[in-house]
C-alpha cells in the first residue's frame, strides 16, 4: 500500500521505477535529510506528523530508486510493522535516528536499504508513540501529492528546473484530525 502510492507518484513524475538510479536515490536521500530536519524543527504535532509521513514517503522513494521491488519492500517492512504493534517492545522513534542513518556513500548497499527501512519504521513508531493516526495521515499526504498529477496527461507539471508545480485548487494535506 505505501509502496504502490509512492511508485504511482514517481511514475507520474517520470522518475525511474525499480531500476537502480544513483542520482535519483541521492535526491531522495537529500529529501530524507530535509524531512528529518523539518521534524526536528516542527513546533506542533500536526507539523511533526506531516514530517513523519513525508519522511516515510521519501524513504520509500529512495528504496524504489535503488531498485527495490514491492514484494521485497513488503517482506522487509512487514516484520518491522508487527514489532510496532507488539506491546512488549518500545517504539522506534525519529529521535533514535543518527547521522549515520543518513550518511550513505553507496545508495545500493544493504546498509542503505536497512537505513531506509529503519527511517520508515521510526517515522511510523513516532506517530504510534504519540497516538497519532499514521495510516490515514499517510493517505491524506498521498491524496495531496497525487492532486499534483494532471488528470489529462497523468503526469505532474514541472518547471524547467524540475520542481513540481501545484495546480490551481491544490490543497495541502489536512492532518489536524489525525493528531
């Protein structure tokens, strides 16, 4: 579910899907760092939840960009998600992440994949620890992102520099109900 919606947006953005693309993976790594910093700077729960959802989104984008297929993603993330629901284990939290999780020289390495899985689980764990509703919030972020896709062409509209434009009538995710 998480994988599919991110993959669909990447396809609409004309990005490489499931084929290793180092430049694209590095872009997603940069976006992971930015979203992590946004979480640390967030002043309220709504902004923190938004950063959790965005961090999970871009970490999934990283994994897709590094060649991971959906079944592999599901296998890797599935057991970790079960741990989140296990009352006997503490939640992994975004504040548990270290600089090492973002310092990845080889974006195709086992360590890089594990770091991104850890980041996704930390984003979800943070939401669960705060009793935020991660799943509906993630879907709301997905709705907002997919609203940038032109209904006629099925593609996002970009500026010359590649920045994705927000069409008329676009609304940011409304996450207030999920905190």
